[in-house]
C-alpha cells in the first residue's frame, strides 16, 4: 500500500512551506510506501531537483486497532503533518534535525493523512513514525497496509447504454423509430427494424434500411436501391 505524492520544483526565492502553493500544478507525481528519508543528497524523484523543492504526500492512514497513537515527524527543514484535515504536528525553523511528536486517540478505520515538506539546501530528511496498538507499542516507521492512496471519483455520467428506455434521440432502448409528428404523406421516416412484405418485392428479414416517401416504400440493400 502507498501514499500519493506531488512534487514541486522551486527556486532560491522560496524559504519556507508557507511560500509554496500546493494547489498549483505539480512538477511530477508518484507514490511511496513510507516516509523514511534520512540525510539524502539526491533527488526525491527521478530527474527532480536536489535542492529547493516541495512535496505533498496524501492518502489514508488505516488504523486496525483503536487507541492512543504517538506520531513522530522528523525532518531537516519545514514539514507539517495533517490528520483528518487538521494540522497536528509541525517542524519549523532552520536546517538541521527537527522532530515533533503528538499523541492522538484514533478510532478504527481510515483517516485522511497529509504530509507537506519543504527542502532548501543541503541534505534531505523526512521520516514519519508512530507508536501504538498497530505497532505493538513500539516506535516504528509507518508503512505497509497502514497507508493507502486516495482514488479519484468514478465518472458515472450516462454512457448511453442499451438499457436506456427514456426514448431519447439516440434510440437506445427505444424501438419506435418513426417520427411521432405529422402523417405519412410527404414525410420521410427511417426504420431500423427488419421488414417483411407480401408484395412483389420479397424482403428478407435481414433487410434493415427503408424510407417512407409520400406513402411509398423505397428499400435499399447493401447501398443499392431495390424498390419499389
């Protein structure tokens, strides 16, 4: 299981998390299984910046056993931890080893989680740990089934399937293919259903194209006029 992450390339004009617009289009996106980066010199993502960037991790924190949990947020620079939409822990100040902790009572189930991180210069550190019933009372990095990504909503717009019986213009589920206004005289009506006749021109049941013009029937088959 994992968290979704948005990456933002910045420049030296950015000095803290508050400067970053996390609602803007990210430079790149990815997913991570845990937050456990310690004094790294490289980039957080392939081809990404090594300095002056920000990251936003978000998804669900899945709690199997309700109870009291202590969270430990460790970073070299600015970082924020949100749970259920509320800021619960924050590291502020200059570069170096920063750690904050918070103890919360959590119910069983999924809880919205978000971590925001800003990196200026130097090595990068970002680590999120917890201690509670799901860790058997031990302090450990959060990962595995404890994280899951939030998924985009499913588009349930009408796709025009054949079960539609509303009689709309597409004809889906509507077998009355004639125009409902006016009479047959001088009117063009298109039928898509098979036709049969006792007239001089036999029509196979597979014949599917016919037009009524001034009361007469013109029949086409394979693109050619075969009647009347």
